[in-house]
C-alpha cells in the first residue's frame, strides 16, 4: 500500500472553516429552534449587481455561437489582463506579468508549489490559515510544536506577531534572511491596513534580506482612506521583491464564480538570478488550465466604468454592515479594530480563550463568529466578526450581542 504524505500528517488539526461549520451544525442539531446568524466565514451574501451579471450572462451566451465560442485560455484573456493592469496598477505591468486565476486562494496554493519545500516561511500572526497550512502541506514547515488550544506554532515557520502593542504591524527585524513573507493588507483577520510608511519598511526589509513578499490584496477594494496603499506596488521598488495576489470574490461577489489574478513582475529574480516570472508561467502552464471564460467575461464587465460603480456599491454595503457590528461591540465596551477599511472586525476579550468566547457567543446570541486562535497563536483572546451578511441578519445579530 502507498504510504501517507508525511506533510499532511504534520497538520495539527482540520482546516479552520470546516471546523466552524461543524460546530455550527452540532449546535443547530442540539437547538433546532435557534435561528443562527453567521458572521463567521467571510462568504459574500448579496446578489451580483446587474451590469456585472450581464457580463457573465453575455459570456455564457457567446459560448453558444460559432463566432463567440472560446476554449482553453490558459493565462487568461489578454483584454482582461490589460484591463487589470490599467485599472489597478496604472498600466505598470505588461500582460505577461498579469496571470488570471480561479481565485486568490488557488494561486496561493500554486505559489506554495512554486517555492516548494525549501522555502523559509514568515507570516503575520494572526493570518489567513492558508499561508501556514498550505506551507505545511508543501513541506516548507515541520510538525506542530505547541498545544491544541493554539499556543505554539509549526516548526520552521517564523510567526511575526501583530498585536495592539505594535499597531498590528509586525517588526521587520524579525523577518529571517531569504524568506518568503506572506503579508495581507487589509488584513484578514485583524482588519488592520498597513500604511505607506509601514509597507515601505516591509519592502526595504525584503530587499535588504533577499526575501520575496506574497502580498495578498484580496480586500483592497474596501479601503476608503485615500492615504492607505491599495497595492504593494505603490511602494518604490516593490516590483523587485513582491508578488501580489488579488480576487474578484469580495468586490464583485464572485466567491462562487471564481476569478482572481496574480501579478508576478519580471523584475523579481531568485538569488541565483533566474526569473520567478518564467517559473510561475511554467507552473501555471503545467498544473492550471485557466479560469472559466464566463467568469472572465464577468470580470471584464466588473472593471468597466459601470462595473466599478457596482464594486463600490457592493463594498460600501458590506462596510455598512461592518460599522453596525463594530458600533454594537464598542457600545458593550469591547475593544475592536478593523471594519473601517476592511470587512472584518477583530474584537478583543482580554484573558479569555477565543474558542470559549466563540462558544459563548454561539450559545447566548446564536451568532457564529471565528475564534482568533484559528488564525495563529497571536489570535488568542480575539474573535473575528465578518461583515458579510444580509442587512436584517446583521441588525438582528447586533441586537443579540447585547446578551453578552
Ligand atoms: C473560506 C486573505 C475568507 N473556503 O475567493 P478567493 O480564493 O479569491 O480568496 C480567498 C481568500 C484569499 N485571501 C484572503 C482571504 O481572506 C480569502 C477568503 N477568506 C475568510 O473567511 O477568511 C473565506 C474563507 C474559504 C477559504 O478557505 O478561503
């Protein structure tokens, strides 16, 4: 019999979000009358807006015509790649530096294959669990060294604590030389957004220490403060050390449609001088067959002038939810960050175990959240509230939080 992949065996527990779903199911089974509201997983709830939806519909319709039919598109529709470069990066990148994907998470997984088991990993702590779990699966980390409650970490991973004491921005001095740094801004789960000075310090540290940054900008369209950078490439020389992953999931409601992109600049080189872009193209060409052409037609519609108005409207809606949640929590004296330029609110319950707070909120309020420890050791005693939900549900959840 074939032996089990030892890297899978290194994972300490199941993936966070199915675990939350399991606990919700168990609670629902034990309390069949409870009307549970989810502010847990960051999953969009509102319909795709008409202009973008028309792009998707038209994309599907064209496939039924001889002149409109298309098959494999590998690295993506050239017009979409060009549009992404012009809308988000002022045309700074050529289309051979813009890779269309089926979502940011999927590209993060492929990036983990690109950098492989030899990569030295540094992550913000707390962070989106895919960075750590995926690195363990790729063999770039060893086994769990800590307790089941979430204290400790995986062998070989450098956790960069992001706490109230450092304004949720890690100390660049802690980044090991030659590492692959996962950095997310606006951050999941803390909702913190790195400012220009902070990102400059990150980029300078990466260049000085020969690191590559994987910058996850999946929530960039939630930024409202004009002084906050929406992309790492607003920082001088970032194109020499940073790959950016991004997504249509949250801004256009495409969580189920599946569309994203990655920027892999040609200026990024390995220490041995080879091109990272060329290797990425090789990986993508080998294990990925491109995003759906219907999704790409929708993506093109989302990026024209009417589509961008819809992106603004949809993100404004979720930010409205975020404000309601943060206000409700702060009224109860709970310290929070996030929710102003991001769809996540990071609420602090000092001295408490985050899974215990999660259970308390579920039991008393019938509201699902996400326990901070699920995002890393520094998430202990925090709980994440997601702003993705129908407005009446969010309003009802806010009322119920008064029972805390
Ligand atoms: C649950 C920082 C959510 N099953 O949709 P994608 O693949 O373009 O983007 C996924 C993604 C990428 N980067 C960041 C993210 O926060 C997410 C989505 N995260 C959450 O609640 O944290 C959904 C999680 C989903 C998953 O595992 O991604």
